[in-house]
C-alpha cells in the first residue's frame, strides 16, 4: 500500500476499516484513518463516487457499512490473510495448485488480484506445498451443493435423486435442514417425508435436485454437526452400551460413538452401534475416564484383545 499521505491510499484504507467494522461512526472512522471526521466523510464520498455501495444510518446508533451491490469491492488482503486463505484451500482441496482444476482456477483469480509482493508469497506456498490426498474425501458437484445450501437458507423442500453405496437408486422429497462437512465428506441432513424420519445423505451421491415451492420449519434447537454424528452412530448391526465412571459433560468423547445420558451424578451411559467392533473398541480406548462395556459381546471381546496387545507392547 502506498504512503498514508496519498488520498487514494487513505480511501482504500477507509474501505478496509468499513469492511472490518460495520456500523462505524464518522468520528471513529476518522480516528482509524488519523484524520478528522469531516475528512473521513470525504473518503466515504470518494468510495461512493467509485461505485462502491456505502450505506449510512443516522442517529446515536448509526454509522457506515459496506452495502450489497452489483459491483464487487476491491479484494484487499494482508500477507497473513492471503497465506492463511491459500493454506486453508490446500488443506481442504489438494488439487488447488492445478490451474485447470475448478478450485485451483478460482484461487488463481484471487491471487492475481493481490499486490505483487503478497501474491508472490501466496503463489509460492500454492506451488510448493505437498498435500497428501484424503482418501476418504468425496467432493460433490459444486452446483448440487449450491442448490442444496440455497434451499436450506430459503427453507424450501427439495426433491432429490439418490444412489446408495450399493447402487440402489430412488427419489425422495425432503426438508433440507443443513449441509454438513465431516472428515472430507459432505452430508445433507434432512427430514425424509416418505420415511417420516431423520436422514443423512452423502451429497456426492445426489444425482439431481429440484427445489419445490413448499416450505418447512427446521427444529428450533438444531445442532447440525451433533445431530449428524448421532445419526451416523445409530442403526448398525452391533448395538453397544457403555457405562462411564464420570458425570455427563465432564469428559471429551468422539461424538460418532453414540449418545450420552446421565445415569446419576457420577455416571454416564453411552449408547451407540457399529459395523466395526475393532474401530469402536479402539475409539473407546481414547476416553480419558474409566468405563465398562456392559452391552455387546463382540466389542467387549475386541476391547480385551486391544488391551492385551497394548500390555504386550509395554513388555509386561
């Protein structure tokens, strides 16, 4: 950025402050810019002349904010912000260094809008960082995600064509409560009308989406991530019950293991299910408090083998 003595520089700095502090007053804006409130108003006027929609509200609680308009305000990132953005994209999308990839092309557009010095650092990270692919990730079609997210926001029902992992295909009308990303996989958390039950569908297995006119009202206390974790832990062939020697809410646990409920002031019951007793027993071993597996002989037998293997590793 040029010297703060430059009117253009101060106008751009004014835009930065308005974006970071919606509702800021003219007096405070002047303090941030190191000028009088009158001069701050002039910089706001310059931005408006440049076509940037700056809204203002009068009164003791009024102030300035960047409004929504047809023209996109200039993208302005600090070096740390730009590098953080590149790192986040690489962490979630490992083909981001490929200019022919959809995300890689979008990231390249952002980098080209940055000042040369900042862009050089961001581009160096993008080109040289080696990201190991997440083999469990399954990225859906961006257009499908866009339609589902918009339906969630508008609270309108959708009709989806879906294909299961086994290859079975069907059509369903659902209330789209939320789109949740979990361990590299995208899920649609919804209420299925035909089954009259909660469902979680992999978005990468959704073939087509049609937004319907009919609306819906989601649960008031909706916790999308927690509800998805609970849902994914239920309905498997091995039903598990565990009693934990600690009050409910006093310890960390993997939410995919199941649901917690208080037994008394010093004990908690964990109920869940699994198709993989080994994975479940190993996950239980991460609990930081004592526990007893009181239901599911298969998980109990595997837990014994895990314990013996760990004891053998200590040389005992």
